[in-house]
């Protein structure tokens, strides 16, 4: 789901679309502003449901193999903190 499409959708109903997107997603306005070209997957799913498909998830945009950041996060999540000596 493209961030620009979400902003456009919320702009039709509000003069403060970023604030409304942030409130809907339960995050801060700066967090919305940090989104790249695509809306993060969990928020995209929620937005697609909320808009009854007017906003749609882009096929392949959240493919774990196509987006290195998913793989990178997995490699670095050790499951917990290491013990300090």
C-alpha cells in the first residue's frame, strides 16, 4: 500500500490527514512521516479493512524475500538480551 494513496484518501475527509492516519494506526505523527514509499504491513492490513478495500495492499510489496529489511531484522533479533559479565 502506497503511503501517498493513504494520505490522499485521508485528505478527502480531513485537513490534517497525517494526524488522522497516526490516530487511526495508534502511532505518532512523526512515525507516519518516517514511513517510506510503502505503509508498514500491519498498518496496511488494518487500513485495507477499514476502507473496505478502497486502499489495497500492493502485491509483492511485503514479500519477505523482496524486501531486505525484513530479512535483516530477523538476523539481528537474537530473542533477548545477552548476559553482561
